């Protein structure tokens, strides 16, 4: 740490800081809500073939908050898990950003609720980031760029949380894609993985999915949103391959995506491989990589900002040192970003067992219990 501080000060003085420092993730925590509903049960309510949800959308289960559980519980739970395995001094947290579209207030940021429960105050930049599901990636990028800029003290770390509860109206076509969850990342030294400085963005002003102020449920233009996701993935991948080359894209060992529903990823990737004119062998590899990282998402559903980082947690937890990850974020509205990371951990992945335990210990709801839970919603 002392050496890092001396290097930081000298590089900063020489103005070459951005070429000399590598930052990444020091710790990771995931919090899932207490309850879960099997999509087969929901299919009976919708009076549709369960295969439509299981195969047509690729969903298995939806994570649901219990009666008194809120987005704050999820965000705090994830942060506490990340802090517990980190073992660092919370006084070193100089940056706290919460990416969410489940805000509790128009002015007070969700980060204030997190800071309050965790007892974080003082020399900390604390705020909320909103851009639909893209808010989590934006918070991660801002934390990384805060470290790279030298705006904080070199020993300070950033705590980023992506947390959301995704609900749609009863019997709406999107209801089987509901979900909830939170992922917290401590960003500082590259202990678990390094995060590459360069990223590839795409945005386009759209009304494909939005939630007017004061309204509980979003308004969804399903087909428009699917097309926007596909277009954004292609544009980001094109920007990446034009700069780094197609070989570099194909050499990535894991691909993690925002997962509104698992089939969305296959749809967008299938279109991408077609537009990139990949060979059969290359296509097979990319589709296989994409399929692997949605494993947990299939049992969680769309946790909006957290969905990508759940997929990332799976890939990071199941990868090995030296492997590289491609990370794609999409948020309606719409904004998207693709970045890469490299695995540094040597098998220390406490969150993997923790998530498996959480998945196993959730309360499985009956249809009646699900309907009762919904009675409290608008
Ligand atoms: P739907 O009405 O279920 O659509 O709505 P569908 O009738 O087209 O059926 C879906 C698929 O099931 C189709 O597959 C059917 O063929 C298939 P496809 O042809 O598309 O490959 N199917 C069956 N398969 C097997 N057996 C059967 C069967 N019957 C039908 N028996 C929709 C689906 C996604 C539109 C809806 O769930 C929705 O509106 N979801 C919300 C919007 C969304 O998730 N968009 C994704 C991109 S936007 C995004 O990612 C941002 C977001 O996360 C928000 C944010 O950024 O904050 C949503």
C-alpha cells in the first residue's frame, strides 16, 4: 500500500497516472430476496403452456421480495457480504454509488439508506445512478474512473451496489421475467479481477421501457426493447472489434450480459454472430460462452441493474486465473456499454457457495401465496 501511494504520487506528478495503474475488484457480495416462484406455476395462472416461459423465454424461477423486504435490504445485504469477505477497513471507502431503478425518493439517493445502515459517513462521495438496467455498469465505470483520476486518496476504495426489484402488472406478458437482487463490488486493487480502462458505449434516445414519476409499474414496448438490445450489442461489439480485432473478441473466455430473460441473450448473440459473419465453429464458441453465464439468472429473473453483475459473478466465480471476460450492459432508454476484465483470483470465490446456499434456502411460494403477496401491490 505504501509503495502504491508513492508510485501514485510520483505518477500523478508526472501526469502519467492513467498509463500506470491497474484497478479492479477486491470483493463481491450478492443478496437475493427470500422468496421464489417457479415459472411453471405462473404459467397456470396465465393459462399458457409452461414451455413458453421455460423454453420461449428461458426462465426457470423468479426471485421475489417477501412482504417486508425492500430494495434497501437487498442493497445493504449485498454490501455487507462484500465487506465481510473483504476484511478491509470501512473507513477506506471514499466512494459509494448505488445503481438502481427502484428509487425510494426523488431527491434522497438510495446510497444514503445504504450508508446509514452500514454506518458510512465522512469523506465519501455518495450518490445514486439511474439509467434503467445500465445504472449498475455506469456506477462501476464511475468508480473505476474515480480511481484512475486520482480524485480520491490512493488508499481509498469504492463501494458500488447494483440493486433492484423488477415487477410487472398481474398477468402482463413480462410477468414471468420478474426478479430481484443486488450485487455489491469493492473496487480498488485487482484482487479478484482487473477491469480494463477502455470501454465501448452506445446510446440512442428511445421510449422502449420507462416508468413515469410516481408510477409503480414500467410501461413496456417489448419488441422495440428487444430490437434496441440487439442493436446496442452489435454496435458495442463492432466498436470493440474495429479497435481490438475480431480475434480478440473471439479470444474472450467468458461473456456476461444483461439478462432481462435468458432467451434475450441468445437472440442478441445469434444476431451478432450473423452480422459479424462468424464461422460455424466461432458461432458455436460464442453461443456456448453466452449460455454458461446465465445459469444463476435463470433462477433469479430480471434484477434490472443487478442482472448483469449476477451473470458476471457466475463467470468470475467459475473462471480461472488469467482468463478474460467480456461484460455487456444494456439499459432501456437506451444506453449500453461493453468492457473487459481479467481474472486474478486463484480460486478464492466465497460468493459462489453463498449464492448456492441462498438459492437453496429460499421460500418457494405456492400460487395462493404469490397472489397474496401481489395483493399488497398496486
Ligand atoms: P410474450 O408475449 O411472451 O412474447 O412477451 P411471445 O409471444 O413472442 O413469446 C415469447 C417466446 O416464447 C417466443 O419465442 C415464442 O415463439 C415462444 P421467439 O419466437 O421470440 O424466439 N413460445 C414458446 N416456446 C416454447 N413453447 C411454447 C411457446 N409459446 C411461445 N409453447 C416479452 C415476451 C419479452 C416481449 C415480454 O416478456 C416483455 O415485454 N418483457 C419486458 C421487456 C424485456 O424484457 N425486453 C428485453 C430487452 S429490454 C431490456 O433488457 C431492458 C430491461 O431489462 C429494462 C431496463 O433496462 O431497465 C427490460
